[in-house]
C-alpha cells in the first residue's frame, strides 16, 4: 500500500522509512513508483539505500511515474533506506518502494 509523503518544509527527509534490511553482499534492485496526481512537474522523490558502513548501494531519483535501478551491496548487515522529496504537495504524495536482493548463484 502506498504511504503518504508530507511535502511541508524544505529541505526535508523522511526518516520514518529508515528501515533496516538484513542483506547479503549481493546485487540488489530498487524500483520506485510515485503517484504524480497533484505533484508539480518539477516534483521528485529520491530513494537511497546505504549499507551498514554508510556506503551507497543504490540510489534512484523518481521524477516520473517510476524508475528502476540496480546496485551491489558491498557488505552484509543492516541496510538503510532514506527517502527525500522535492516540490511535493502539502497533502502528501503516494509512493511505493520495492527492494529486491538476488540470492547468491553458483555457476
């Protein structure tokens, strides 16, 4: 279910999504979708996943309906998801985030 984003204040970060994800050191995929209803043309949502050492695993700036990106986790352990927005409406904007880590493969 999409979660509302509060567009008040500038700049602002949403730490309520500072979600801790246990992950293997592996390739991950990120997909971000933003409901553009009521969002100005220059409105965007930035999603960053960092590893336990603060290194970026994957980042995506969604300035359209959706965007996908891939990255490689450099370390095992907690991963943090940070969501920031720009020029979003005061009533908020619905969005969804999908993070997928691929299982290790033996060839």
